[in-house]
């Protein structure tokens, strides 16, 4: 099954991708594509049908959510069309975009992207309009001037819907047509022009958004589901999957670590079925309507379910005793599942040494797989042979030794402390953090001279932000205070390498803050931003946490 899954992703799932990028495929076609993938994965052919142990809605979820990461053809088609619509909006000067737009509509504003209706439309334009519906759900405005963004009806607050969805009750047409620049003036919010008072939680959201007092940039529509604001088909597909997802796989946290295990892929797929409790045991086959005995083939008395096969059957009990007897550890863990998920048991024993080459965490997946393989051999060959513990240990040892290409990494510990700036200069340490990311956050910073003396410190609460947003706001606040108190030359230290990278290369999501930082640095002149280790930034970290 592991090999068929890889082939389905690389061939059946990718062959129709080209056509999906410019036309909307009929539902009958996308359903047929899905059916081909389903049958191929489970081994169904026109001559022979196989049991589909797990429904397609679960298989197409991400691996972290309990699926195999395959994609539904219909949603992949919509995500690809959204990419076409996004490119048409962002690259209106391209020849193909100009032809489509001038032929079918005047795309002066994305929310009115459907433009003037005409009797005849090309299939590409119809697909583009369908893709734009996805774009409107995943996009957000970044406000600079604020003259293009509707205060109530547009999405412009990070990680929040349009304000109209957060406010109950009727509103006048004048309020619904108001722009952001009418409410935000000279770097502060002035809601007195509205005919009603905004709730306190709306005021907190407004305080969390940074809008420059003066900006030469136009308001920009960005893709809000990626870290850099750039559109991606994978994020659009995830958006569509969340909207249409009715089935959530059981297991939650169990699947996150499954695919990171250092074991063969075929064993990972076996453990995936085991976690879903969908192995074709006699008890399961009887529950889905197949006529078969429910008793265990080896002992002949108890009902054969997952707990019986892997922990209660006499053959299995003897196998676990043999495995434990060959261990070099003095304290042996209990390996009976007792109704618990296999991952819960393995988490307790994964770091315990089994022998010189193996940990219990490396060995246990091989043990579970060999129990199931031995059960199948005995059932189909009408035998009652014991499970070979020596063969299981040998297979696990061989795989771990031969596949371990990583060299041992030795940690070199270095004593770190805060280092002072050069004489007659200042150092600013900044930090920012958010609970639940995004959530309530805080920023903090401290100015010190070359003697380590405190010159100035600041901290500020932010009602709603992300970790990255808080880091950039902390630097922006520090630069503003440095300019106000003439603390130059200045060296700024932050423990966020991502923030420094964004200041250099830019980021569409935090563009207003980045532009403000660059403007302050250019205006002040003698400013340098450097990365520091978290251990050297503890004072700023404490201030941010207190805020």
C-alpha cells in the first residue's frame, strides 16, 4: 500500500494538474479521477474488488490530521483556478491577463472582479471567476493609505473576518461605505465620525493594527494563509478542505509523530491502519457484514480483535516474553496494550535502551508489524506457528544500522552573556511574544550604554498579535524612542532571525511595520540590527512576558 500511495501522488494526482490550472472540470470527471485513485490505493481492479478500509474523506486529509495527504480532484481544481485568478489580478499588465480582462470586464477592484456580464464567456474566464471566489475567502488587505479599503466590509485586520461580521445590529449606508482613512488619521484612530460606538473588543483589535501616519504606498491585497503573503496552491487547497471537511479522523496527536518514525514506509502505513483501528481482523470483517468466524485462529476461544491480536493472544504473550528476555536492560517496560493506542504505549518506552543498537521505540513498530504478518501467514496457511522473535530483532537491527546515515552530532556548549556596545554608543535589546500565537501579546525592550547602565526601558501590551508581529513591533517602538531621545549610534539585538530576514528582504503581511522600520533606520543613519541568542536577551524577554 505504501508504494501505491506514492505512485498515486506522483501520477494519478498530478497528470490532470495542467488542465486544472485553466478550466473548471465537470464534477463527473473529478469524481472519476477520485475513483481511480481510491481503487488504485486499495488494489481494486475490474476483475477483483478489495475492501476500502478507510473512507476517502479521511484518506485525503493531511498526514497530521490522520490522512495520507492525497488531494481531492474537485478541490485541487478550485485551488488551481484560484492561482490563475490571483495571477490575473496581480499581473494585470501581462498580455494574457489584459486580453481576458478587457474582453470580459473592467477589473478595477477585486471584490467586483466579475465585472460586466456578457452572453458569451470563454471557459478560461469562467474558471477564473470560480477561482476568484476562493481568493476572496483567503485574501486580506494590508492598509497603507486606507483610501481603497472599506472599514466594515473588507477584511483588513489580521486573523479576523470583516468588522461587519463582528458587529450585531443594523448600520446606515454611510457607515457601510466608510473607508479606513476616514477613521484613522494622523497615526491614531478617530471613531467619532461613526454614528454608533464600537464595542470594546473592536477597539482592542484596532489598536493591534499598525497603520503608518504617512505613507506613499497604495493599499495592497495579500494572501493571508501563508507566512509571506504570497499565494500558494497548497494553502488554497487547505482552505477549501477545511470548509468541506465533515469527517475528522480520531487519534489527534497520535498521527503527528507517526510519520516521523525512523522505520520503513510500509510499516508506517500499517501503523496508520492500526491507529484508525481498521486492520481486517475477523471481528472487523464480521462487523461490516462478511460471513466469517470471529474466534481467534490460534487459540480458538476469544474474539479476534486488535487488542486480542497484539496483547492478549497466547501466541502474542509468548512473543512479548521472548522479546523482553533478549533485552539488555535491567528494568523492562510493560508491553501490553490493554486497550491503549500503540503510540501511547510507545511514548512511555521509546527512549529506553533495548540493546547496543536499538531502543524500544525503534523495535516496537517492527514487533507490531511482525505480529500481524505472522497472524496472516498462520491464517492463510492453516498453521499455528509461534512468532519468531529472533527474526523481528534481526530485521529491526538491520534497518536501523544500515539506514542510519546521520553522523553523531556532538554539542559544544558555550557560555553566553550580554555584551556591551562600543564606547559612546548604545545597545537596544528587544523581544516580543504572543500567547496561543496569534493571541494577546506583549513587547519589551531596554537601552543600555557601554557600561551596562540602563538608559531607558519600555514594554507595551498588544491585545491581538502573532509572535512575528510582536517582534517587529518591538523593534519599531524601540526605533521611535531612540529617535525621540537621540540614542545614537545604536545597535539593536533581537533573538528572532526571521525578523531580521524580513527587514532585509521584506514581507507583504508586515509591510507597514517593515516600511516604518526602514524609514526610521534611514532617517537616523547610525543604526545596526543584529541577531543575538535568547540567553543574551533575557531582560527584554522578561519585559515582553510581563507586558
